[in-house]
C-alpha cells in the first residue's frame, strides 16, 4: 500500500472523539500542515468533533506557526493536555487556544512535559499509568489544582496515592488513537530520518503508543525517497510504525527559521559567530548567575535571563567547561536564543526528549538555571500562571520535571516588576520604583514547592538585580546586596513578606556591572 497521501486525506483519518497525540515544541518539529488540514476539514464538514489532544510540549507559536490554534475551534476540540502552550507578549492578540481556555470552551490541563511523555510510554506498554513524585506540592498535585486550568477541566487526571509506604502522584495512561509526528525524510515504507531537525522530541514514544493500541501514525516530512536509500542507523522511527506520510516541503525547521544546518548538527559554527549581550542590568544578573557554576557541571537552562548565561561563558573564554542540557534534547554546544530557543548549535549529542526528561526527573544533572515570576514566603516559585495576561506564560513545560529533584537551582529575575533601572558607578541605580511586588505572601500558582525543596535538601538560590537570596528552613535569607542598593529602602520595604538578612551580608562584586570581561572562574566564584 502506498503510504504517501495529501494532508487533506490524512485529516480524513481523524474520527469524532479521537485522542490525538502531536509531536512538537512550539515551532520546532511542528507538523503544521497536517494540523491545518484537520482544522480546514472541520470548517468544511463539521468533523472531526470532540477530539482530545495530547501535546507533551507546545504545538505552534505566536509567530507564524499556528499549531494547536488550527484545532482551537469550539466543537472540534473537547479536551487538551499540554506541557506548554503558545506564548508571547501581552501586547499581542492571544492565541485562539487561550481564548477557548478562558471561555471554558475546552477542558484544558497543564501537565508537566516529562510526565506526558511517561504517560505515552506506559500506554505503549499497556501498563496502567505513571507513578511519580514529580509535581508533589505544586499545582500538579490534586491537593492543589491537579493540573486543571479552567472550570471545564472538571474530570480528574491525577490522584495522590500511597504506595510502598510513600506518597506518589498517579496519572492514568492515555492511549492515543492517532499520533501526528514530523521528520525530515521518509522512504516509501515510512522509515523516518531527522537530518534537518533540531530535535527528535518524543516522536518514537508517541508512535509506539498509537500503534500498540490499534491507532494510526501520520508522519509529516519534507521529502520522500526510494526504499533502501536510508542508512538504518539514521532511522529514528521505523516504517512499521508509520501508516501515512504527508509531504510538506516548506515546513520550517523551527520558529521563523526555514533551515540552519548548525541547529541540526550538520555543521559547527565558529564560536566567534555567536553574539554576546551588551552591557545591561540583565547581563549583570546573568553574570551573577554564572558565578554559581563550577567547571565540569552539566547544567540545564530555561527561558529568560538565564538563557544568556552560556553567552557570558563564551565572552569569558569559558565555553565548553560547562555542558548545557535542554529539555528538547540537545547536550552541549551553544543553546540558542529568542525564536530559536530550545535548539542548540554545535551540540555534542541530541537525545530524545523522553530520555532527557528521565535524566532530569531523577536529578542526574548538576544544576538548573531558571526564571521566576513570583517568589513567596516558603520560597515557592510561580512561572506558569499570570491570570491577568495568561498567554504571556507558556505554562510549566518541563519546569516541574526539572526542578523536582535538581540538586542546585538558581532562579533569576527582577525583584519588582516595572521598575526603571540603570547601571551607575559600578552598581545598580533605581531610577523609578516598580509598582508590582514579586516577593509575595503566596504565589498565584506553585510551579516549584519551596517547602518540598527544603525537605529534600535542594540548594536554592534567587538572583535579582538588587540582591541574592538563599532558601533556608526558616524562609528567604538575603545573603548579598548589589552596590548602589539600600537594604531597607530597596529590598526589605519592597517585599510583601519579612526577609531575613545574613549576619555576614556580602556586597556583589563591582566587576559585574562594568564593560569588558569580568574574569569569571568556574569554581563557584569570580576573580575580583
């Protein structure tokens, strides 16, 4: 049987009420042509209706790849479980999926990305579900929100259970009827290779989950080649798992990126071709975060200020002394910024995302550098919900998986929202105070549990432009103050909660705030 079909024909395979799993990470690996065809079919025929979609990482973005928004139509989409959602600036029109969530037109759940991959693995093996400690004490926990994002998400998807004398979270496996995945090349039998892709993501696990439960697998690719012309070591998804092939020659490699061979590891860029950030308050924060690293560490980074830390190391001549690991699968190299975030150039290896998350969930790496929206009295962090502007956040993504057992976490961000800041005389000047406090009594949503971190003995540091804080069993402790900052006026008075101050309060090195290299040494400190 010929497997190559049009996107419209593939869309005809989605029946009413189907569970559809989609492999994507925002624009990276998004099978957008197939998703568009499903949406177009619904507009023509009113089918498929009432489908459930599974997205371990977001499908689509707000910058040209619609992804899940092709499906975000009342009547078509009934329920969705997503690790993350398309996100962007508050000034932009919210994606259709966020409008549906706000209007309770879809039952929406935010499930940690690694757990969603685990649910596919368990479904593939016909095991009942996932037992995990990832998410205990956070919004994932049914004692809080149980992953539900709106009133329509009334059906529980997670339970707290006791097993072998310990508390666990239990997620029932969900068997997909259809898996929609993406690759670069298919041969006529459906064997898939990924030579132009920036990541493998979870395509194999998703295909196995569908195939082993009597479902179908649709693969979107750039091209089809003759049988026998693909090297078997390069095949990431075998043709025995693939039912239909849709050719989309213009599929983007990732958001606003047609093709960059350094992303797919086909070439290595000279280190001199990577830009380093100009001097700014954000750079000063990133420099201070870099001081927390030691040579030989394997370090995860997240979006935000911390994404610039690899460029700090480049500028300091320290590239390669820390190995960066990101949830989409890249190991080593230089993590990319902006629209290419989630990809890396010059990577040493690219792991499938499910295995990368196994690495993260068990705390096999050394440190994680992440952002925060809010921090509360217990040291808990919110990164996943901002009710006033929901589409500004993507949800939790892999954040909950990564922080569950990480030995060392460095959160970075601004102490207050909306403050006007500048660099002045080797320190920080607050030209106009912000209006929104970010150090609060209780965070809007617990993405990271400070209480659980203390119980597990995790090392937690918070780096802001004004001060550095540590999490202790007695709450937040200010350990370091930036030059130019007044402790009482600019820190203690600008928090909604009392902050303890270390007896030996330090001053941040002035070298953080000046032009030129700072003399960084990766031993947990800087040469000053």
